[in-house]
C-alpha cells in the first residue's frame, strides 16, 4: 500500500511539473498586453474560445485562469492561452449575461509574474448564426492573384472553402450575399474572361451572362429582397489606380454605375429611369426589412478622371412594390453626406428595421483603402446619424453586415497593422450603443495573423454552412454556358 501511495504521489508531482503552474508569482500593477486585445470585450455565448498570446520579451510560459461571475472556471497553461472548446462553451453558457474574470500569469526570465485581472463580458444575446462567410484575398493590385470565398464555424476554428479561384484561373471572385444570412439563396459575381453572376437557389445554380448590353455593365454588388423573389444589383464599370501620396495606396472608382432589380424566376431585369440617370452614378442597393423600400447611394458623375476626389455619394431611397415589381415615382435623400464634404458607402439596414449602418469616407465609395473610413449609424425612427466612436479606429473601418437578430455586426478593419483587413465583431444594445469590438478568434492567434498574407473582406453571417459544389461550379464557369437576361423598363 505504501508503495502504491508513493507512486501516486510521484505521479501527481510529475503532472504538476508538466503543467508548470505559477509559484510565488510577483504581482504586477498593470493588465497584461495580450494579442488580440480581448480586454473588456463583449462576446456571445456561441463564439469560439478567445485564445490569446501575451506580448513581451523573455516570456516563455502563460497561465490563464478564467472565473465566471455566475460560477464555473477554466484554466489554460502553455506557450499561449489555448482554451478547451467544450469547457469554454460550458463556461460562457453558464455566465450568459454575466462576466468572466481572467487572471494571467507569465513566466519571464525564469520568474513568475501575475498581472491585474481583466474582464470579458458575456452578452445576453446569442449570435444565432452558424458562422461567417468572407472573401480572403492577397492585398494585390491589378492581377487576379489567389483569392477565394470561405466560411468559418464561429463556435470553433473550422474553416472550409466555398469557392477558390485556383479552380478557375485568372478569375476574380467578387462580392457574395445570402438572403438575411440564409444561404438557401446565395449569389456572387465572377469577373474575368469567363465572367458570370452565379445565383444558387436551394442548391440549384444558374450562371447569368456577366453583362447585358442594355445595362452597360456587369451585375456586381448584390442584395436579396427579404422575400427571396428579387435581388438588387448595381452595374459597375470599375477602374483601379495608384496614388502617389503618403498613406494613400489604391483607388477603385466607377466610370459609370446604375441600379436595377433581378427576378430569378423569370430572368427579368427591372429598371427605372430614376435609377439610371445620365449624369449620376447609382450604386450599392439594399432592400428594407419591410420589403417596401430600396436604399442606394448616388453621386454626380465626372467625365474628368482627375476629379475622382469630387465623387461623393449620398444615401437615397425609392419605394418598391414587391407585388408588382415596380418602383416609386420619386427619390428621397436619406443622408446628405455631400453637404458634410463626405461620401457614404455600403449601407446595411438592420433586419429589425431600426437602423442603417454605413461607412463614411472623404470621397468615392471603395472604402477598404481609405484610412479615414469609419462606421456610422442612422436611426431610421429619428433620422439622426452618428459616428460609432465606440468601435471606430484611426485605420480603415469598412465593410460590414448584421446578424439575423440585429444584435451583432461583423466588419473589416485595418486597425491591427494598417495593411491587412481583419474581421471584428461588436454587439449593440437597446439604445444603439456598441460594445468594444473583438477580432475573429483563432486557435493560435499570433502565429495565424503573423503568417497570413491575406486580407478578409465582404464578410456576412450565415445561419448554416453554405452547401456549394465547387468542383462542379468550376466546370460550369469555364464552360461559358450562360443564362440570358431580359430587361423590363418601367
């Protein structure tokens, strides 16, 4: 018996030694510098573990203890804080609407240090989404380098490919969109020699002819009508150029653009002279949640390409009758950015109908390279708009989308290093106040983001995994078999 007890004691001591837990830690009167910065963020219960690295010279071990205000605890010990997925979800579920206290110790130069605790708040509002979809692309310029559409399970770290342009060489995979986060209706545009617009409805794909001669451009930026019976597009003739001034790299602009609505069941394109004006450019259309309004942005067109800084967009709206597929007889300006000397882009109405989230920049609409771009929120009840100071940063906060319950947003930002766009999430309360954003969690965050040479853009939530046969789709793209569309002018 004595031998058995002795062996057991040695085993326990050995396990403790393997875990290398803190001993005689010296208290430090500051919070740890962690990457990503998750200090004080608010998360949904169904998010992947917020693994993090502690930044500092001479640190070779990290110990993190997480304690819930409503009970439960979680521990990680290693080169970085790597939490067990199941234990993390059990803890966040137990502390829904509460908070997590995180105690961090590090071993630095052979000695243990303990930092001041920090908190992570657990929102009472779940994501109610399976994950996110996004395009990942090298921040290249004119050449269609490697890019693809991908999806990520937000409850863990699993990423899968929707469509990769290595299957369709020299083609650009452009903006994609599902219907209110439901991928049963899914659309994206392919630009290049084999260009087309793909519309998938309940697993059935159609490849539309990239452009219609009567439209004067391709079907580019899509947005589904809530009924699924229509999909709004803008038709854009884009050009890309380079800046020669500091802090400005690339400018993407339109030579012309109009807005129209596509009917998938009849392959009809619904147009109106109010949305195809001669001296103006209409762009980035989106439908209202009540189905009765089409929002879009518009700018005066300039024939002189050197006047690109004079192209400033306002947010406008026009009535839409989903029963007849017709438009109203006048256009209203909803937000006058031009009067501020600014330009509005990427309007996105919340699905509960309360707000429109948009990006404000100095000029143009392609905000991803505009360092000054920031998120704004328009209250549709009061008509008031404000900059979202609680989530904005000094570096290009750009494209965004809402989750289905309108409590969360995902957006792109270059705040991490100024070069690459990353995905960030934030929640909104009943008063329209947003929480501190947190970066998309990764299993080994520092290693992942340091080694990645890709930017994330055009993110959207998805309520389930997108079912897409990329091998068959690649064959269909290269075949050039296309569905013709017909224009119906109002």
